[in-house]
C-alpha cells in the first residue's frame, strides 16, 4: 500500500472547520488538530500499526508536517536510493487514530508524521518532522551539506521552521480559518506574525536561490509545505486584508 500525502489536505481542513462549528470541538478525541487531553497520551485504543514490505514505514497524512517527509522520501527515491522505498499508511487524525496504542508506541506525542526504520536492529522509531528529515538526510547522505557553514545554516533554517510553524498553523490557521468564533486580537497577532515570517523568507530568498545558497536541502523541504501552502491560499487567506469583523 502506498499513498503520497504530497499536498495540503483542504478536505481535512474543511472537515475540521465544520466539526468545530457544529460543536464537536468540545470533544477533542472526535476532532482533528485538537488539544490532546492528558488521559489520551497513553493510547486509548489497543491497535497495532500495519507493517509493509519496505525498510521504512511511514504513518502520516497530507498535512504540511506530513508532506515534508513524503517530499524527502520521494526525492531520495528519485536519486535512486532503493533503501528509501517506504510503505505509507494513512493515519486519520480526524478519527483519532493517532491515539491508538500502536501509534503512541512510535510517537508518544500522538501527532503525524511518525516513522519506523526497520532496516536497523532494533527498529528505530522516529517522530517530529524535523527529526525525521534530519535522520533520513544523514542516513542517505543527501540534502544535508557536509561543509561546516552550509550544514550549520541548514540546521538554522530547519529549526527556524520547526519553531515558527505553530504560529502559522496553530495560531493563524486556527484563529483565522477554523475557530468557532472570531477573536480579533488573536487573528491580528498571528496574521502579523505569519506576514513577518513570510517577509523573513522573502528577504532571504531575494539573495539566495534556496535557503542555503545554491544548495537544495532539508531546510527547503521543511519550509515549502507550510509557506508554499500559504502562498497557494491555504486557509483562504490570500486576501487577508479583509476585515476581521466582517468575515463570516
Ligand atoms: N512538531 C510536530 C507537529 C506535528 C503535528 O502538529 N501534527 C498534527 C497534524 S499537522 C497532528 O498530528 N495533529 C493531531 C492531533 O493534534 O491530535 C512535527 O513537526 O512533527
């Protein structure tokens, strides 16, 4: 079974928004992108994860953090790294699959993406998209420069992205597009922060082809699914100058 998870999942986003407007957001287990209640951190359902034939098992879905890992895997396969072949298993976060015991065994934090490298003994569990990108880049010796300055710069931008994304998704995306009611100060704060981050990228990319000069790295792979999605109108936010008071 192979799925791709290559693009922003607008259907899921719409479903989240709908759920919340209908009040399902009060039951975090039933809604996606939820705040995970403490009692669910240990895995609420006894269910093993499926395992396929390839060395790498990916448990994910088509949301920006998941897309990062899929892009890197597909780039590695394009470079003919045959050990980068993977089985991709859809984790339906809207249905709470991330709280199953099998998933929690791979990612105790119950968030996609998660991965298992079964080519090692014992198998290596991986969670946090930045950690997965770094692990794969090191393992395959690709998209992570070896030269001192460029390697440091790659990690600067990779960790910048990991630290910045929650302001975009959990902050701007939530308050602008999905929240059941509108809070002007929250929308303003996170819209400004998202614009500021886009400005940081714009300024840097005015002088650099990629985030690390002329080299395509895991920093670009981490950054594109989030900021590319914003530029492609994720959250229906292109016209974000519209008044926070008039949007319904
Ligand atoms: N810092 C984590 C964030 C992962 C994350 O927030 N995943 C979201 C989807 S984009 C998720 O699984 N949400 C499910 C939930 O909150 O229950 C990473 O980069 O891997």
